[in-house]
C-alpha cells in the first residue's frame, strides 16, 4: 500500500513546517489528490489516520479535495473529462490525451496553533 508512505511523507512535511512556525500542534491539513494520481482515496484516509498518531498532527482534521481528471485532445482540440489516463477523445476517438488535471498530489494548506 503506497498510500502509507505518501501519508508519512505528508506528515513529515507538515511537522517540519509546524516546527519552523514554532507551533504546538497542527489543526488541519488540506490535501489535493487527483483522480488520475493512482492514489486510492479510502486507503489514503486510513493511512493518514495511522501516520498522524503520536505526532503534532494527532487529532488534526485531514481534508482531501478530489481533483477530477481533465484532458485535451491534441488531434481535434476538444477538452473533456478523463476517468482514466488512456480514455479516448469523445469527439474524434483519438487516444493519448494531454492531461490537464487529475494527477495532482499536494498539500494545499496546513493550519497550526
């Protein structure tokens, strides 16, 4: 389950920023995770619960913002929703769209005290 290693890295980053701010605790971490990132949302939620134990994040609210997949067809120029990286263009049927959104995996914000 690679979600746990991602969660540990997120906790490490949040703790580092909290310590730099001389914070006593982290109240909230907001994550942006794309539907095409390869991260399983439910597994990520479970992994974050385990990773925050006994850290400055224990008790913090972890919000996950889901970013929908969006693509652009280089053949016909149509922009469309992507459920998978290799979905064909609904307009012309071409494969290999340019991914515009949905591969994100980032910390959007960290709220500390």
